[in-house]
C-alpha cells in the first residue's frame, strides 16, 4: 500500500496525531496521504518524496489548519424514545436521582416509551441525535442498549444501533446493557431477572451478532457485584468482552470486579478507591470519565484523577448521551467540562476522545491516532492550537470531517 499512488494527499497542515512521545503527537507543516481508505503516509511535508506528491490522484490544501484523529465517543445511549425533562425539574425542586428511580421514574420511564416505539421511529430519533456528533468530528462511537429490558426491545435497540453504522459515516460499537435496571415485571425478583438476561437474552444477542460487548450498572439502585459477576461469567462463556458502570453513586467495588474480568473499561468512577485504581492499572482497564453526567446531576464527589494519573490508568472521555442523566448533544463540550470540573489538561482531554477513547472500545488498532495503516478517519479544524478544542464553550470549529478517506461533512471557509 505504501508505494501505491495516494487516492488523496492533504498538504500544508499541522497534525495532532495523538501518538505518545511528544505533546499531542504534533507534526507541524505536515502532509497526510490516503490510499484505500487508510493512512498510507504521514510526516513533515518536506520529507514527502516528490514522485509520491506528483502521483497523488487528488491533492487538498489544508491551508495551515490543524488535523486530528476522528473523535471517539466511547459511551453513549443514543437509541431510545421519550424525554425526561420533568425529572430535571424534579431534581431542581429537591428530588435525588435515586429517589426518582425508586418512584418508578428514571430508566423505567424510558423503558416504557422505548418498548412502545417502532424500530423505524427509534432509528429516526437516534439519527437526529447522531447528526450533531458527526458534524463535530465523531467518526467512532459506542451505542448501548438497556432501555428495553426484554428480549424483543433489546434486540430492536441493537439492530437500530447497527443500522446507524450502516447508513451514516460512523463506526458503531453496539453494546448490550441488559443489566441497566430491573423492569417492572421483575419487581422484587432481581435474581430472576439476571437469570433471564443470562439464559435468554444474552445468548440470542450473541447468536445474532448484534453486540461486541456486555455492560452492567453495578450500583445500589441497580445490580449487586454478585449479580454483575454472574452476567460477566455468562458473557465470558460467549466470548464477549465486558465493561461496567461503576462508582457513580457509591463504591461497590465494581472497578475491582471489572478488572478481574479484564474489562475494556469502567465508567463514571466518582467513587473509586486506590485499590480499584490499582486493579484497573494491572488489568489494563480504561477509566471512562463522564463529566456531562457529573454536571447534569450536580454531583460533588470528584473522580480520583490524581490516583488515575499516578498509577497510569488511561483516562477516556465520553458524552454519556442519554435522556435522564446527561441529554448531551456535544462531545466537544465534554472536553471543556473535563478540564473545568475534573482539572484534566487540554491534552489529556483530547487524548480521552481519541487514543484512549479508542482503547476503551478495543479499537486502537484502527482508530484513535493518525498512523500508517489505520483508517483515514480525521478532522480538519479552524483552530490555532489543539488546546483550543477544550477551551471553547459551544460552537463547532470543524472545517471538514473525513471518514475512510472520504469527506463526509464540510463547513464553508470562514
């Protein structure tokens, strides 16, 4: 591939390749060549052989703009029906997230609406939510199920997630989140519901090839560590990777449990001990930080960022886009929130939605950095330096988004 003519050659660019070794993996006055939808060459433009430049089928002038990898949103719940704006008002009047959930609101309210929605309606609504993320430069994202909590609706959600990846310029990682909450028909029978998920729903998800990973909400209002472990055992028998919602409200040792199963990621982690951090470090489990949910729920207990840094646990960032605890429409906004609320540096934040976001999905071989052989997924930005992406509050500085070497969205020069 290296000696084939470039299908497209991008020149006169500054590139934040997000590879380790130097800040942002920066290459100034750079060029990037694409062949067959993959990166065939990247480096300083002065090092590009003249014959390779001449043979390029198309040359694009970046006009001194910055190029980064396509953004990765490694935790979303984009497929659902209904709105929970009334719960937002209830919280402002004093109700807690836990109280709303125990009164039959929260996830259960979305479950009722999602069960009633047709598959085309779910697709149409999710496509509208997805559009904003794509325009901001997201080229890879995860979509969880978990608003069905029965066989038919969970499959419907996962099929919808797959369809989004087929019909839009984005790589979708569908995740089965059957252990998100206990549905009304299993009230008081949590263990029976876990058995149902493990014995009925999960095997069908695997048989149909609808998910690449299994998630669980291990929390005092959801599933115990023992119940979560049972699900993870079932997932392992089916050769499915696992991840976990852990430490959002309490520390139930979910991170340690996830580490025992070599989980891709543990997500939220506001309540995380040093033992949990050490277990994640040893297992290679990524910490996915969700500052939007932290902000929206007005939480005050910060994730242990210094401990994660100290023990070398990769920190990813994600939108957690969902109807109840984070109705987010922007991954870029999460960069600013992570810096402002969690005190990440701008480089850590951008790494969190590129290299570490891809790592949290088990997709670093394909996405997350700009290197030869990887998919040509990247964004050209109207920015002076990469740190500006975390500096902004709102707005979209993307000039164009490229997926598989093809420009998928474009904003006119300004």
